[in-house]
C-alpha cells in the first residue's frame, strides 16, 4: 500500500511505461488510508512522478475505465538535475538524476568527462526501468585520496525532452571508513506540521568523504535497537556538508 514499482512491457520486452508510486502522492491523509485511487493528472506527461499524480476526486473513489477525475494539462517543463555521483569500485561510478532520462542518449560515452586520469568512460549503462541513473566504467582506476569531478555535455535530456541543467557536474571520490563522531545527528523534527513528516539531519564534521551506505539509522525501544538502512545506492557526504533524511522529502522541501 505504501508503494510499488509497476512496469508495462511489450512482448519483445520493450519498456512502454514505468511508475514507482508512493502513498505520499495522495496529498491527503484520509484518502491515503484506503478506498481511493491514485490518478495521473496529465497522461502526456507520462514520466511525471509525484507532481503529476494525486488522489481521485470522484465521489466513488476512482475512475477505472473512465477519464481521470483530476485530468488537466500538466506538461513537464523542468530541466533534469544531476543529483550526485557515487563510486561503486575503483573503476565504476553511478550518476543519479532528479527524474527519468531519455535512455537512447544515456549510453553515448562522449557525453561524460571525468577529471584527472579518467577522461571519458569506456562503457555507459543506463539503469532500467526508471532510467534515473547510469553506470560508467573507466579504463583507468579511481585513486584513493583524490577527489574527481564528472561533467556532462549539455545534450542529455529527460524523457520529456528537457535539456539537463547547463554545466552539470558532481564531485566523487572513494569514501573513507567512518569513525565515531565523524558524522553527527544535528537536527531533529519529531512532531511535524499537518501533512508533513519527521526528519533527521546529519552533518559531516570530519575531513573525510563518507558514504552513507556504510551507516544505519537506529532507534531504541524498550531496550531493543531497531536499525534501518539509510541508502543501498550510496550517497557521498563531503566534509562540512549536511543531509536530511525523511520518509516524505517533498513535504520537507515544501514546508521548510
């Protein structure tokens, strides 16, 4: 009920459409509890995610087989953003984007340039079915202790055709093993506003680059610890930087 990946394929395994919905998309705590469908606002903006979906307003609770009750033009006019780069091993790197990209353009090697000894990758593999990331492999190795920059040529587009933000780049490096006190819990929201969500802010007070996939977030209830993985994808936290963790990041952005 809280979310699911759904993909639509042809018999030849060609991806036609993909949705990874969340119950946060309802924007309505009552309807989120059951009996109401999630509807797409504009089917022409088929790559739109949370901003292009909401709870049905039909009195029956949904419109199966009929035009959606919230149907309206909602074109995607937002340029995609390169969110971050994460080192997988000493030769491969994953780039993460803010929205689904045009997969036909993601595998062109000349679009990506890394600083130092790396240059262009030798392979670029888009990650299906969302196509919100691409894995790059380089001929030379990524050196421990060196910080690199990956840059993207301004011809990469999202699946709606919007060009990526000009001069997009991200830093990356091989992360260090964290020690006690390197990263601290720096801010907590435990009682959110209506329609909001709890959050925890982390701050890297060390001089190390730390990968959050090496850390767990835990609570203690009746003496029993409950640990939760922060990320399986990897997220580099550079010295002196912050990251906010929440079950509803859109709500945190809107309210704060």
